[in-house]
C-alpha cells in the first residue's frame, strides 16, 4: 500500500514539475508574435499582387493593414518585455563589468545628463539609465566606468 502511494505521488509530482520546464519567458512570446506578424504581412502582400478583382484587392489591403498593426504592437511588446526583464531581475552592476548590449540601446541612453544631475561623460562614454540607476559605460565595449545608484 505504501509503495502504491509513493509511486502515485511521484507520478503526480513529475507531471506538475514537467509543466514548469515548458514555461517560456514573455519576450519569447513577443518575438513569436512579431515573427507571425511579419509572415502575415508577406502573405497579404502576395495576395495583393495576385488579386484579380477590386474586392480581393480591398480585402488584401485590409489584411495588410491589420498585419502591420499587429507587427507594431508586437514590437512595442518586445521593447516592454526587454525593459521589464531587466527591471525584474534588478541586475547588480559593478565597475569593470560589462553592460549588456541590450541595455546599450538608444532608448536607455541619457542625452540630458545635466538634467539628471550627472557629470559630463568623457569622450567614448555614455550614461545609460537602467531603472533608477545610472551607468557610465564605454560606447564600444560596454565596460562600466562609474555607477550612480538610485533609490
């Protein structure tokens, strides 16, 4: 009787833990949505080229507009998921480490460093904002030279 209970509980536990192995990060879903939207755009463009009647052309135009809207939404989701991913993990930065390339993109760059009460970056360096932290990193390599940690 005990052996049967143990085997059943192990089977149930293995089924429960196996579902965790299939969990995907949210950014993968956003990437998948963007890939599908690009394929839909290609399909709609092909349908538009092959349209024989004005009605088919109108439907293809409508499909193309919807696919383009879906692609815009997927790109916004991708950007938001990347930002949320780094905010959720709260990366710990240290001088001498490298800032990940995803955080060296233009939307993280601080162009108004005076407005953020930061020192002027030396040539070849740029301030980047990650959450409430500011990181001074080399533009080419991402090598962190200075940190200003926010609250």
